C-alpha cells in the first residue's frame, strides 16, 4: 500500500507537512500507484498512517481544508478531497471547521461545494451548525451556476420551510439568491419557496 511505501522509505514521512503547499505527489517525490480509474492511492495511504497513529489526523484534516480553501482546478483539489474522504472525519472533528465549510460552499469546484454542503447538513441535523449558517451556505450555493448543488440547497431550504420555528424572512432571502439562477427549473423552485 501507499502507507507501507511511505514507511519503508526512511525519509518518507519527513515531507508530509509539505503536501498542502506543493501537492501530494510532488511533496513526497513518489511514483504513486493508481487505481483502475487512474486515481492516486496516496491519499488513502496517508489516511492509513493517521489511522495507525503515525500521522496527525487533526493536522491532516486542517491542512486539507486549508488547501481546499486556497482553490485550484478540480485536478489540483481532488487529492485533498480524497484525503478528507479517506480520513472519514467525525462530526466532532468537522465542528471546529464550520466557518471553513461555509467558505467552501463558494468554491469554483463543484465537488468541493458538494462535500461542504453535505457536512454542513449533517452538522445541522445534530444541532452543531445554526439555521443561519445553513441559510448563508444555501444562498452562496444558489449564486453559483452549478445546477446539482443548487437543487440540493433548495431541497434543504424546502425542508427548513416546513418547520414552525424557522425565520421565514431569512429563508426567503436565502431562496432569493436563486431567482436569477441560469437553470430555469432552479429559479422556479427558488421562486416557489
């Protein structure tokens, strides 16, 4: 595995903190194995090291989030999304990153927005993120051209609209962000809210 390759190299773990600055493969200087889709196995290996206690899990999650916040192309950010996925953070590990997740909903990369939306929704479901944060995230997503993420945001707003304790004016302001969405069906759903 990639984790075993890192451990076999006496210098293999030294550049680990650099993965967030210069790219995973470049920082580690490895010829990395790939799976059948051509995806690097290195993020999984790094997560395996964290699971074994041989890398700081919290630092890896924070570093990956910071790297995602800096933006880049989908190809640039994919290893960091994979690392986050392989780390499988708990809600308690995600909670301190609430403001970062809100910022990530404005990413230019749809997969980053999808991940941030998903985590925020889970945190909200357990009362660890406020309604206001979800409304802010939804409005941000509705301002983006992505149709799938906008539909997800609207579905969450529709669920919130069914509650008796929701701030109707704040919900309407969040939905209004989708009124001029390039997708006609998204704009119609936003108007219907």
